[in-house]
């Protein structure tokens, strides 16, 4: 086994060779930490990273395996955790000076699931302020003059740079799919309610979803299988049979999938490069894709999303607003001010659109398309780190709670990556991943 | 069998003698209709009642039984349905001239369950305007100079007068427990989410609950067993094993139950008669009851309930407000205006109190009390029909989604009935009914 690029192993491969004893978790984690030392000075993906503690976890995993006990599907594999997701043994500062030094007493539910699967919690990754305010310090690994996207900035960048094979993020607007697109990795925002959110900082409870990052589709499926659980405290969670995402994702589609190409009412915001890249994809897919005009009234969906998000943010950050307004960014203060001004009736009207919109999408998926195909972002990453880019191509799907996956298939004229976004029906993650694989296999050989 | 008072049979007894062929459904329904003719001119409980159609349903039930087919637990038993609950074969006018002549195309989910159980849908009972506005015409069967309470006015009155053994109502504030108290019948507001609401006019989705009326505890248990179902479209509904409410309610408590007597911060609104009646009950229960001081901050709960209810009413009646404001009552217009003025942040803050309050109540039930004991209303029914009375002793339990039962155990100096309200833990209906039976058996012999 060639150990020179050990950090570049996928989580799936790493888990297998660790299980088989070909390498130790300590070797793999050490390789990832070496990669951090090598690259992170210019990327700054981490809010907290203690190499010794990561290695200690890896050694414990190795001893556990050698003792002959059963091991989980992520045994010895390191993962980065967005710094809005609580960890009992590391700080969780939510990207705000107001929460500096905050150390939760309990793991978030999803962290508990990861530990039970044997994962090594590598560290906490940079988030924008409360996942909805000012940018963090992280830069794009492909070119540090550009933004990695946000709010899951550090998670996307750390995975893209090879510092970890996996990371958790979150999405309330476009916080997973967009940074995945900018950083050239896979980013999955699953069906809302599928992964428990308990212990994740609440941005907007109607919208918040745990997001997953990886450099390989297999790894997304593996991570998803680990993170799915029922939480009876969650309004959109329900007990479900265990879904074999990895097996389904690995299957050949019984017939080649059909795609609905969605421009959305915001196509004019897409830059020329991205429009060209999409034209090429649509041309190459030929009869497998047709353009979908979303139903009338959809133009308002972005406004509804904003009303829901701002109203809930204003309440969820009320304590910070009351006690530390001066230490909130201007951007976040504006958002909270807008939220405080929305009438309850307007909020409730916006909320009532979600099932209405979903009825329309259910029909599309049942009758016509395996997935909707749409940009993950308006183009490649924006220059500088002041802005994490425009989430306009994500918020509709987030509002509807539909699974959305950024697939790193394209690039702009400057060589920066650009994702294709695939959107599937609620709880259709297995088929969505299978469809994504088909798309990659079909387009990549000639891309 | 003495047929002179056939209408006075309980639903449980009627269902049994119909099943055994002692009487026919037609005889029983005819007796109930005779009672309607005799009493309803002064009570006016019905928004729609077609005696021929009720008899036709009864004859069909009799033929069905005679054909040897399986029959349901309510086979041939008539029930009144509050006129905000849709019926495919009768109008549903929601107590408003704006909906005059409205004929739904489908039965509400709970009506479907009743028909499947063999019930005869007797007719539609008077509701206040949209179950939250102006009073209807119904008067108290004990004395037509008094209100029957509301909003489920006709359901409570029809059951109390012996026109039907059972009726469905609803509760968003105090619309089942209060009229049950004023009319001297049992009224159960079950755990929110237990009975499907699909096809019931939406007043305030966070609060709306289907309510049950009967003159006997057995009948409440029988009706509850019929009406419980999972509805995956409902946020508080979950699939549950069938609960044998009748069997549990009929059991002797393993040890005598303990009650927590709750005055609430609104005890000063209780009239002198009711205070005296409660003092007597507390004295007679002796060591079986202790007074409970609700936790600090509870004073605000009534305001939170109002914010939630008004905000949601404003949205749910937005079409009526936009198109027919002049035909809404002044009372309802004021309510909607208040609702339109609430900020989303205030609404969301109120919503966030529900789980917080429930945590407190869960502890009380787990550690100390079989049921909380509290007034069902501030006193006996108010004079006149302009007001349906004060729901102040109901809204807290409605907001928390806890099961609440009015037990007809007391009366005022003028002889009008007055209920004791028992409140139990979520999904504790079986034990709550068993506790109620113990209370009735214990107090009635000397009352």
C-alpha cells in the first residue's frame, strides 16, 4: 500500500483498510493531520483542532479493534464537525465572539451517532456567525483569493483540501450545497427530519438541516447511513426502516434516469460560464433531460423563505440581540431587525406554502423525473472572503425540505469548481445518489 | 324492555341492545327524534337535521345487521356532529352566513371513522361563528334563559337534552370542556393529535382538538376508541398501538388516585358557589388531594394562548376577512385585527412555551398526581345567549395539548350544573377516565 497520499483515501476505503488491519487509524489520522499542517495556514478551516486529542482517539480506536470487539462502519475515520454542532469534549462557539469559550456539556445527537460508528472527531470547522451572519476566516482551497462559500465554510474547505474525508455542515438557506459547489466536493442536504438536529445551534427550526460533505459519492452514502435516526422531539422526524443508501447508490439504475432541468425565476443571476457549462450538460444528456417550468406563483418562494428564516432567527437569537447586540455583525443585526418586523400572519402564510409547494414537486417526481437538475450556485466562488456568495439556487429546496446534492462536475473559466445540483423527492436519498452516480459516469469521461 | 325512555339509553347500552336485536336502530333513532321534537323548539341545538335521512341510515344499519355482516362498536347509534366538521351528505356551514349552503364533497376523517363504526350521523349541531366568534342560537337545556356554552353549543345541549347519546365538538380555547360543564354532561378534549382533524374547519392549527360529549363515562371511552387514528399529515399525530380505553376506564384503580388541586392564577374569577363546591370536594377527598402551585411564569400562559390563537385565526380566516368582512361579527373582526397585529417573533416565542410548560406538567404527573383537579368554568352558565362564557379555565390545558375532561359533579345555587375538570398527562386518556370514575363513585353517593 502506497502511504504517500494516505490522506487522500476516501472514507469508504479508509474504513475498509483500517478494518482489515492494512493501516491503523493512527496512521490515517496522522496523514490527515500532516495535510492540515501543510495546507491549513492558507485555508484556515478549523475553529478548534487539537492534533494530540485526534491522535488519542485514533489510538483508542486501534486498541478497540485489536481487542476483537465489534467495530462500526466509520471505525477510525476522522470527520470535521461544523462549529454550530455541540461536542462535549471540544468548544462549540457558533462563529460568534458572544459564544467564545462555550463548551457544551453534551454531544449533539448526530455526534453521538458518529462516535457510536467509531468515527474520530477531528475538530470543529469554521462557520459563519451563527451560520447566518458574517463570514469566517476560511479561504477556498483551490485559490485562497476566493471564498469557500458558507455558512459551512470550514467543512467544505477541509474536505476539499484533503484534511478530512468527511465533514458535517448544515443548511438553512444554501449553507451546504453552495460551499460544496465552490470547493468542488459533494455536498448533501438530506430530507429535513432525516438526521436529528438536537444539539445543533438553532438558526431557523423550520429550515435547519444537517448537511454532509465528502469527496466521493460512496462516502456521502456511508455518512448518511451513519447519521440517520429518529428523534421524537422533531416535528418532521418519523421512525423509518433502515435504508441501505450505500447499496442503492451503488446499483445501476434499472433504466437510464430522466432529469428535469430547472432554471428557476433567477436564471438571470447565473454567470456566463455557468450558463455555458449547463448548456453543454443539457446537450449531452439529450433526451434524458427536459426543461421544467415551475408552477405559477413560485416567484414568491424566495420571499417566503426569507420571512420564515428571518422571523425564526430573530427569536432564536433574541438573547444575543438583547445582551450583546454590539458584538453581532451589521449583516446579522439587519437580518434580525427584518425578522422582528414581520407580522405573525405573514410568517404563517409563508409556512402554509411549504406543503402546497411540495404537492407540486411530488407530482413532478412521481410522474416524470428521477431528479431535478439545477445550478448549485450562480457561478464559481466569489473573490475575497467578505461574502460567501449567493444562496439563491438553494433556498427553494431547503424550504421544501427536499434532498439536494451538489455534484462537482463543472468548472469556470478560471478553473474554479462549479457544482451541478440534483434535487430529489423527500426520502429519495438512495435513488438520488444512484442517479448522481449515473450522471457522473455519463458525463465525466468526456468532460 | 321499557321503551318509554328509549332516548335516554347510553350509547354503550344502545349499541349492545341493537347488536343483540332487542331493539332496532330505527326504534332508537326514532325515540331520539321524538325527543328532538319534544325539546328542540326551546333549545335549538341543530344547524341541520333531516329526520327522514337519519331514519334511513338507521334502517340501513338494521338491514346490514340482519344480513349477518360484521357490525361496528357504534352500529345503529346516532351522533351529532358539530357544524365545523365536514360531512359529504349534509351541509357544513361553520356557523357563518359566509358559508351558508356550503356542502363539502368529503367527510372529515373522524366522520369516516364513525361511519365505519356503524354510527348514524344524526345531523349537524350549532357552533359559534367559525368556532371562535359570535354565539349561535342554542340555549341551555336546563334553563333556556341561560347559555349552553360554546363554541360546541349544540353538541353539548343535544346530548344533555337526550336528543343524541353522543356528539362531536372541538376545542381551541375551552369549546368542549366549558359547554359540557354548563350543560351537565361529560366533555373530553383528548390529547392533541390523537383524533384526526382533517376535514374540520381550521381555527388555530396549533390548538384545535376534536372534542367528545356523552352523558356517561363509558360512552366517552367508547367514542374515543372509535375516533382515534393516525394521520400522517398531522404534526402531533403518531402511529400508536390501539388503546383499550373502555377496558382501562372500567378497571378499579390499583391504589386510590391522588389529585393535584390547581386554582390557577385566575381563581379570583371563580364565583362564590363554585368556590364553595370546590372547597367541599377538596375536603371530602382529604389526603387524596393536595394543592398545586403552578410554576412561576405561568401567568403569561393565557397571553401566549391568545397570541397563538389570534395569529392563526387571522391567517385561517384571511379569505373571509378579505372578501366578506362586513358579514363577520364584531367580536370575530376584533379577534382577527388583534391577530393581524401580532409580530412573528411574539408568535414564535409563545409557541416555544408549549414544550417548556409540558416539561413541567410531565414531572407533576410522573412524580405525584394521577390527575389535576380544577374548575371546568368560572361557575354555572351565564344568563342569556350573547356570551358563551369564559374559557379561562381551559386555555392552558388546550395550549399544552393535555387531555381534559369535564365531569358533571356539582351544581350552583340556581340548580344549574357545574363541572369538575380533570387534566391528565399526554396520551393518558385511559387512566384519566378510570380516575374520573373513581372520583364519581367516591363523591356521588353523598353529593
